[in-house]
């Protein structure tokens, strides 16, 4: 009878205990999310010659795990795309930054779970309107556990700032011995020059972000407190219309493949090198993945843990 009881308990709880044991072995203590705003897949990883992104699409890609079919399956605009990353849910939220997300963010869940200071979770964005990611409409969470933000020119939460100034703030944070454990970064130039119908500057900005991404990873590895303890997610909030769809690369916002198909490269101590994943992943999965890596619950996230990028 006792033997049967032990067998029953193992069958019931064994898978959970095994999964928990695997998760407890994660080396990740810091998470950085770099969002390159609005490039089309055809100008980044979809270009077999890696012409505009020679570092990300070639050398750096093989230092981590790449998702071939990563998607925004919700509204393909800047604020909704970033909100999907932060909250783990898709929402038709104003793209002007005049409304808060409905659900609490990964930053709020992290700060509550750890009782860390608010500057241990940080949002640094060239677009001031992304300041809304730090808070929520949810009455139980509104104005609670709000992350520190530096969005827009001089961090004023309004307007659009230059990527070089945004990256200067990122450099300050990532090179500090008190680097935040959760950091989201937005770089806007690709999206802005796309909307301006400036094909040349749009391409130049993709290459500039290629360098920013590489520099960010180098800085992470040069900081003793972050080295070998940081997982970096490099992704996009949305893509752009394909050629022949509406205005082409100039705009985005519908369900076309160009707007939905984005990219994800994962680099870190728990992630296999040189792995290419065909299984679909999506923006809402990032929140669940980060909460799993850092061991806090995020029950409102509808995403899944991207386990294939974190094989033991």
C-alpha cells in the first residue's frame, strides 16, 4: 500500500518537481529587452546576405538562439506592441500614449515579488509615450510598484528623443555596478524614417541598431555583475507592410505578414548557441519567459515560457 502511495505521489507531482528543478538551475539574474522599433523582416534576418544587419544576422545570431517565426499576433503598432511585451496580453490600446495598459506589467510583478527599489526595473525609450508601460489601469495595481522610466528627450515622457541620447542613458545603466535587474530599451529611428518614406535613412538606421545591439551585449559582458548572468532579448514591436501592400515600408498596422513577422534573438548563459527555432513564438511569450527566468509569478500573462531557448 505504501509503495503504491509513493508511486501515485510521484506521478502526480513528479513532472512539476522536475520542471521546478530545471528552472532553479537558471544562471540568469538580469534581463535586458532591446526593442528595435519597426524594421521589416525582409531588411533584417530575411536578407540572406545580411547586408544591413551584418552583426545581428550573422555573427551575433550564432552566439544565441534565433526564432525564425516570431510574431506580433495583436495590434501591430508601437504602444500595443510594447504593451504586449510588458503585460503578456494583446490589447487595443491607444498608440498615442494617452492610456495605460489594462493589465499589470512584468516590471510591477517583479518589483512586488522582490521588494526591490523601483530603479531595479527600468524602461528607457526614445519614444516618450512608452512611459505608460510602467503603470496600469488595473485598480489593484495602479500606481503600485511602478518602474523607473527615462522615455523621450531627457526622460520627460513626452515627444521623441534621439537614439544616441537614449543609448547614452542605457550605457550609464548597463555599466553601473547597480545595473537594473530588468531593463527594457526602445530605439525609434528605423520606424521614424520608415514613416518619413526615407528609404536611405531607414536602411542606415537598421545598420545603426545593429551596432547598438552588439555594443549593448559587449557592455553586458564587460560589467562584472552582469557578465554570464544576463539574458538579452533582441526583438521588434511590429514590422511593416510588404511591398505592394498599401504604402509598403512607409507604414504598418494591419494583419499582413510584413507587419506580423518580426524577430527574436536570445543571448545568455542559459541559452544554446547557434540554435534556430522554427516553432512559433510571439510577443506575449516574453513576459512569461522573463518571469520564469527570474522566479516570480505573472498570472495575468497569456504567453508561454519559450522553453526551447532554455534547454538544460
